[in-house]
């Protein structure tokens, strides 16, 4: 298993937090209050980079406190807390996916790092340019090996789980070089990982006592942690790119724009296009552009 220095740091920090949380686990503390999370999810006063950083921090801390539960302390009376936590974890992931979507299809165009949004035609299978999945066989294999890596280091996990995974000794590799031109690739890979993470978390309506079974919960948590570490690795690349972009005053101004102002900006563009549309007898030449602006305005409302 190849690990860069940054990946080793991410895994090391995550393992330490999981082990510390497992040692301190108490049933009473598993109760969950979602109100502090709701305030952040609905906030429009932050910029895209700031909101994303806070959401990922909340996702990380909530995932650790949710799944770092020793097997001997699992019981059915934790179900209500688990159900509430799953609900909020899914909300955090969906919001992060919404931010990534706008980043990739709106912000990168504004930063001149990508072509303007190209919408596909309804009824065709290829939408948004027919993009291929960002995660290939190599990335999926790395995720499986990372689970094995975690099994060997997380204290409350049954080592017998190793039989179901193929792992290798971790090897240090050179840090990947990242530039602003990689922004779209990093975002797409991150979004694919978030999709996989969401798929590992059932809706609250499907939560049952079976999820708390000793033979299931530990392995389930490891899969969540492996995906979380992979998301954070891609986010670290994103932070390096944003740091590079902020050196340009024009880019910094766009990145620092608060979400409420970003929504207002998109609404202004949409109104302008609609006025032009109404003033023209034939609107075919701007029809696709008008659709794209409408689409980005709708996307901005979910930030």
C-alpha cells in the first residue's frame, strides 16, 4: 500500500482520534443534538472555502464519535442516537456534494479553470459532458488496503476481520505534485468518494438494531473511516490549490465571496438574461446559455 507523507499524517491522526474516542466512550454521551449542525448547514454568511472546511471538520468529528464504539459496549439502546447521527452525517455529505458541484460547474468557470457549464440533452444518457467516474480500479483497491491498514491500528476492532481483506505493508511514496489545473479532477474524485460514503450510511428510516450487531458494526465503521480518510486526502490537495489561487487578487475576491452574495450574483445574471430573452424575437442563440445560468442559480440555492 503506497502512502504519501500527507496520507500517513491523515491516517495517523484519524487512528489516534478513533482510539482516544473508543477509550472514552460512554453510553450517555451517544445521545445526539443536531441543532448546532443545522445552523452551519443553513448558513449563507460564509464563503465556499470556509463553509466547506467547517463542514468537513464536523463530518470528521461526528463520524469518529459515531463509529468509535467498542464491541463490548454495543447495545440496542444506542439505536436512537445512531439514527439521529446517521441523519446528520448524510446531511453533511449532501451539502458537501452540493458545494463541490457548484465549485466544479460554476466557480471553476469564474476562475477560468474550466469551460462554462455544458448541459446535456434530456433523454440522453450523457449529461454534463458524459464524464467518467473519477475513481478507477486503482483507487478502489487502495480503499480496500486502507481498511486492512486501519484494522491493524484501531484498538477496538477484531483482528479476525483481516481475513476478508488483502493488505500490504505501507510504503512511503513521493508527494503528488498538484497545480490549479488539477482542481476539477480533485473535486470529481472527492465527490465520487462522498457518494460512496453516503452509500455506506443508510437513511434514518432504514436504521435498525441489526446495525449495532458486533459482527457488523466494527467493519462498517472501518469502511466509513477509510472513505473519510480518502476524502480528506483529496481535500488537502484542494487546500493547496486554493492557497495558490488566492495569491491572485482577482481569484481571491471570487473565492472570498460570501454565499449569500454569490446567490445574488447568479440571480442578477439570470434576470439580465431573461430581460434579453424577452427583448428578442428569436432566442435560439442564447437558449443554452440561459439554461446554464438558470441551472447554476438553482445550484447556488443549495449551498
